[in-house]
């Protein structure tokens, strides 16, 4: 992997652990604030029903990841965003990200259709369990794309490839780091957001792109395209139900 010469400190296991603890701590703090807010609203007789909408959850995740990285590594240790992988690459590498996403979906759809054909399944479950979380409005779609297909992929790539994979690679080598970080990535996503095997395969490609290009941009493109396709499919179903 070509790492830019930007005088960033060496990423250590302690740095990685601190970032992870910061993500967990900030997530718990966000949940606590949310419940306190709901309790205050209940005192005044306002009780919003249902779960928080998907765009809000995406936005909260992006903010949590950004804060953890900024507080622990950027301000706390003197890293730069470029030192974590924010490095420009050629358009060819960006196209590789798009092609990788297309390949994953083509393989996943083919395998699922084969499963239906030969395993006797009645249908393929294309829509994740989180479908009710998405507002069936144009604003809901735009916000879901902005946060779920842009902000979240950017900061998840910083965390899982720019930090976790980079640290594992320095300790155990590229092959082990690719497998281990991809497994962690798959386990970190709720089961309802897609097949774990597909998420694991996507993560393998994300790590490969980062390893070969030395930049997070191609993996951000693949990650963003993957999320965008899922969100678009959800809204196609939502709109068809309303028609």
C-alpha cells in the first residue's frame, strides 16, 4: 500500500482501541440524550411514536464517527485526514469502486436467484428489515442518500479501513488484516441490513481497493454506491406501496 508522506504519527493498537472506545462511548451518550429528550417531551404530553427515522440514525452515526476520529486522532494525536487515507487518486481507481459494487450486486442477485431455482425457496428477500424506518417522502429519500450513502460510507471507511485495517496490516500483514477487518465490518452491521456474507465480500473489496490504491476514495465510492443502491430499492418499494 502506498502511504503518503504527511508526517502523521504511527498508528498504534492503543490509538485504535481509543477510537473504538470513543465510538462506543459517544454512541451510548447519543442514545442517553435521545431517551432523556423523549422523557422530557413525555412530561409535556408529547409522545412521538415509532422508532427514529433512518436518515436521523445515519446522521447520528456519521457525527459519532467524525467526533471519535477528530477527538482521538486528529486533535489528540496529531494525525491528518490525509494520513488516514484521504488521498486523491486517478479516475480509474474511482471507476474501480463503481465496478466493484456492480460486480458484488450481480453476483449476489445471481446466487439468490439460483437459490430460489434449486433450493425450492418461494421468494428472495430483497428488502432489509429496516424498511419501516424510512419516511416515504422525497425529503426522506434525499436525506437518506445524503447521510446513508455519502456521510456514513466516508466515515466508516476512515474507521474500518483507515484505522482498523491499517493497524492490523502493520501488525499481521495485508492478508490477515483484510480477512479480520472484513469480518469485524460484517459483524458490526445489524443482520437486517443485508446478508452478512454479502457485507463480508464487500468489505474484502473495500480493503483490497485501499491496499492497492493507497487511498480511501475508491473504497468510499464502492461503499457509497452499495448503500445508495439499497436505499433506492427501499424507496422504489415504498413508492410502489403508496401507488
